[in-house]
C-alpha cells in the first residue's frame, strides 16, 4: 500500500486517463492500492533505468524488471563496478565517479534518449550524478528509499548535519566492517536490510549480495549542473519498517515538505524492489502520469 502526497493538487480531484483516478482529500493523502492502472492500454512504452544500492547488483530488480517488460517497457539494470557479477573487478580505484560513469556509459551504449531514472539506497548518490550529466534525457527521477546528496556531499555526509566526532565514529565503524584492509565492506545480513528471514527470496538475496567497495562511500559528489534540480522527481520512503540508523527518513521529510517533489510511502522494508515488486512497479507506472512540477 502506498500513500501519495501532492500539495499542488491536495484540494481537487484529477482524472488521468480512463484507468487512473487520483482522488485527493483535503489532507492530500490517498491509498493508491485502490487505483487501477491499465499499463497495457493507457501507458505507451517507456524506458526505465534502475540503479541498485550497496552490496547489490542489477539482479535485485529481477521481478520489477519482469513486470515492466511484461507491459512492453524497456528496462536497463546496470551493475556497478566491483559488485554483483562484476565483483571480480573490485579495486582501490573504484569510487563514486566510477559508478556514475558505469551508468552513464550504459545509457550511452544503449542509445537512450528519454527515460525514467530510478535509484535505490546508495544508488541515489549515483543517479544524482547521472542526472547532473544527462538532465535533458531524463523524464522523471525516482529515489527509492535513497540518498539525495547536494554538491560536495558523500554517502557519509549527506543528510542531516553531523559533528566531526560523529563523522569520525561512523567512518571508523564502516572501516571495521572490512575484511580486506579497507578495500570493501563486508555484506550486511539480508534481514538487517529489511527482508524477513521467512521471505521467499531471502536465500536468493543472501546468495547474491557481495562486499561493497569502500571508497565510493567516502567519495564526494560534484554537481556542475545542479544534479536533479530541474527534473520531475519522486521520493519513495519505505516505512514498514523504516531502516534504522540511516538518513533516509531525513531525505523523505525534506521531499515531503518541498513542493517540487512528489512524495510517496510504501508499506514495506528498505528492500522494496524485492519485498514489494508489484507496488514498486505500480509507483513507476504512476510517475509517467505525473506532470512536471511548476517552478
């Protein structure tokens, strides 16, 4: 179940096609589980680029990808250097810029022109960098429980302001997760990422998670063109449960209070593309029906 907050339309109803009715109350909240979206008939084929987060690979989008392709859409799920089926590429040279270039290069190789860009978790860092380079090619950008950095921030510093002591303690804690002298962070348990141990995909996830390159976590992002500033954007916050000790609730709160964002909540844990693929699919289709925010 998802909840949509749209401040500009909170006092009126808007019909989007014969198959999607957004009935917005005075509070601006709706239950999108009651909306029927006929993706076959009313949404023309689109292209989606889905970017995974830490410890994952393009594999994690398997079910969402299948659902989108079933509807006739094109889906690109690149795997970042040093992860997934590219784990053997792990070196000290991999940083955030490497991962941004991975996705940009995949988009260029596929000759994509207009597409929806989606990033999960750490993938929010990556898609922000991609958006900075390819702004005019992106029709909508979706942050799925993801980091939303500003210029000069890293995965470590993005979010609420932190003291030097907190930053140092966090960095040391991350380094303590390394089994290879700081080259990578060991894999987090899947249940710690929000997948119940009795979930049907739990073992599959455990088998596919790989250590995450350490350097990208500390790399700062450089946004010469404002990042995703001028692109229609949606923040999707996973709230059942909220992933503890992260900045995602902070990013969600910022998006919820900013009229330039479309904000949604999904009743599942952090790994929504695995634990709630049908809901993620529905959300991605709904982004195609959202008009560009007014500035």
